[in-house]
C-alpha cells in the first residue's frame, strides 16, 4: 500500500508534464479552436451604436436577408493585432465589395471613435459590446475574431486571430469563396 501511495505524486507530475508538453507543441495551431456556432444560427443580440459614431448599431436581424454572406469582425482599439488586420479588412470591403459588420468589444467609445477616425471606418454597422456579453454568446476566445455569416443568419466560418499575412488571408478568402461571398478568381 505504501508503494502505491508513493507513486501517486509521480503519476500526477507525469500527467501535468504531458499537458505542458502538449501545450508547447509547435504543430498545434491555436486557430483550430473549434466553434459550436459553425452551421448554427448566429446568437440573438442587439447592440447599440458606439457613442460618437454615426455608424448604426448591430443586431442579429442585420445578419439575415443580405444578398450574400457578410463578415462580422470583433475588434477593439486596445487590440494591437486588430490594428494590423484593419487594413486587410478595409481592402476587402473596398476592392471586393464585401459587407463588413463590427462588434466593438469591451472598448471605451471615445477610444473606438478615435481609432476609427485614424484608421478609417469600413464597417457598415458597429455594435458596442461594452460588457463583453455578446462576445461570450459568440464564443470568443479573444480579439480579433472574424466570422462569415450566411444570408440566413447561419455562422459559416470562424477565424481566430488577425487576418494578416499571406496564409491567413488566403485561408480567409477561400472561406469567403466557399460561403459564396466571393467568386473564385476574384482578387483583392
């Protein structure tokens, strides 16, 4: 009995060590975090506009009935990767004619307004999620996160992290093509 008890701490240490090594695995892609929302209706929400912006707020109703799928980008002015991604999304709106909606996540309205005045506002609608409640409903693991939502309100794709760099942009554009938001060969 004493030998068994002596091995318990060793077994616990081995288990924790295994989890630690798994977390350090360079082949593990944090963008592959599964989402229970894929192929499901977008969550019900109704967000007011960001104070100080003329851009209207955002609700689930705005995601339904569009002529083609839309992009929903969750961003914040305090998010450094969001700044890097902003130009890519702006270019997709300007060159590809995509519809971009935003959820401003846990951000001070004055900071969001200043950030968008500096970088430009490509969003057709922006909802202010000051409390982060809607982010929880969408299953956010952090910002930025970007979703493709079908015209029936179904979540078709989720991209975790900034859509920056050749691989990320290619992956996101392919998802837009698969969703029917872009035609194959349409380059931004």
